[in-house]
């Protein structure tokens, strides 16, 4: 079980193939090691350079790289702009019943379009006094230059829906919006051509001063792609300052990505193990296969949601939070603070109805718990790495406004580690 993706190659005059990028998921993670062995290379294994911080998150079965770290590169004088980051749980009241809040994740499919539209209306209503305008005005302006805002959703279809609703119902925003569209469909996406951006063109937003709101799906922009000011006094700094998560990330109902990650992790663990004899290795393989088969059967019967996965909930959330942290990180480039708003009431469903959440009911609290365990890791070297990687996310997440916990005031900041 597994797949290779993102391969780009050129063939030279002598038939040599130059592979510039390979994305590996599932058991093909072992391919690179096997290539070295098949080629009889005189090396103990491949050299691995992790250029993404989120490649190191042990609870994540799909993304964690089980190697090292042996060296860590730190940018000198990194600064502490992140310390001004603020996270807020911002559920939107139902327009017809103020006693209810808008839940996108978990709602009926027939209701989701209207829910997204209601969210957009209440975020953009009141012109210059709207929530989005206020966020832009306050999100770290410098040298007379204001940073931008983003609406984050789960799919290209939701991007198009939000964009078309803004154009129809909020004319003052028409020219100020840019939207991510699937590559190759600019003419068919229902989007004005000058407002449409494909994933390969995202970085050119840094040279466009005429937009204030960018709509994009959470997982559509690749790692290493940055949206930063391309010129002026803030060149190199994150252009987006305020991020509104209109939806909570969730795999498709027929997605096997989480299960693939589980299988790949166990396969790698067996491959790294060393045995005294062949019979011992065969016994371990049979036992591991039986345990993994049992786990797979369990997962196939379970609904893919943190509340339904029981003992696998933390691993599931760890996989999902990779995309969340990467998205937040886009608002922190150049030592900038990030101002994050979790709009979908499903982020903390009990807090949305004035009750107390726990890590089992709230994805935000589960994320905080995962990062807390990382920062308290028993091995000093790994703990130090996690400190450098995730303190910038853990501190504002531990002080997120609007989330209620038993015995903790929703408006009082939690004490960070």
C-alpha cells in the first residue's frame, strides 16, 4: 500500500533521467534505501535533509520522518515576532437563531453551502467596521503597509462558492479578492481571470498590491511556497497576517491516507528492527502483520473523526494538524506574528454552546495536548528540537481565546510551559 507522487524528470541526450522531486507516501518510503542497496553504494543509508519543521512530529503516522535529527540548522537572530501571535475561536451566530452557532464540519451536505455563505456575510458585513476589515487594520501594520487576510476552506469548489458569493453580495470587495483555482481551468472556474491564481502562481501575489483577501484550500499550496511582500519596506515579510479558518480540515470519506500512514509507519519500524536469527525475524513479522491487520480492520469500521477513533484520535489529529500548522506558518514568514481565527464551531463544539471542551471533543485542545507532549519529550535533544519547532505555535494555542475548559475561564490565558 502506498504511492509515489510529484515526480518531475528530464531525459538527457544519453538517456539519463534526472529526477528533481519525488513525493513518497506509504511503504515506498523505503524505496530510497533500497535503491542504495541495489546499487551497492558504499553508504549506510540516504542522507536526509528535513526542510519542513512539520516533518518532525512523532504522533503523525503519515508525515513524521523516522530519522535523527543529528544536526539542526538555526537561523541566527531569528527574533520573537511570533510572540505577538494571537489565536481566537470565533464561532459565528446563526443568522435566524442567535442561540445557535454555525457548524460547517459535521453538518449535512445540503446545508454546507448556505453555512459558508452565512459565515462570509457576517465576516464582511458593516463595511469598514467588519470583522475582516478590523483584522486587517490591526494585524501588524508597519511603515504604512497593511498585511492581508485569508479565508481557508477545504476544497477548490468551496473556494469558488465563497468567491462567487462575495462578488454577488459584497460588491465593495469584488476587486480586492484573489482566489486559488485548479491549474488548467482558469476559463471554466466561474472566476474572473484577473482574480484567479493557480498553485504554481501563488508567489506572484507578493507583487500584487491590489488585493486584501485570498481564498484558498488548506492543502493546495505546497511546502516551501511563500506569500511574502515582493518589494517595499516589508519585502520578505508574510503578506497574509489574518487567517480565518472557515472550515475544519477533514479527509474525504473514502480517503485511505490516514490508514496508509499507519501501515507505512509499521512497515518502516519492522524494516529498522534487527534480529538475531531468521526464525526470530519471521516470528516478529507474523506477529506484526497480525497486529497491523487487526488495527486496519478496526480503522476501516470507524468513522474518520477524532471523536469516533478512540485510541487512534491523537494520531489522526496529528496528521490533520500538519496542514494547519503549515497554513499558520505562512502568516509568520519574516518574523511576523500570526492572527488566527477558527470560525467553524466544530473546532470547539461545546465551547460554541457555552459548555466546557476537552481534548477529546475539541481539535484545538487536542492539538495543544500533542504539542505539550512534544515540548516535554523525555530525550533532551529531541525536546530541544521540538522547543525550536513548535513553541511558536504552542504558546498562542495555549492562550487561544473563546475556548472553554472545565475550571478555566474562556477569556483567561492559560499558563504556557
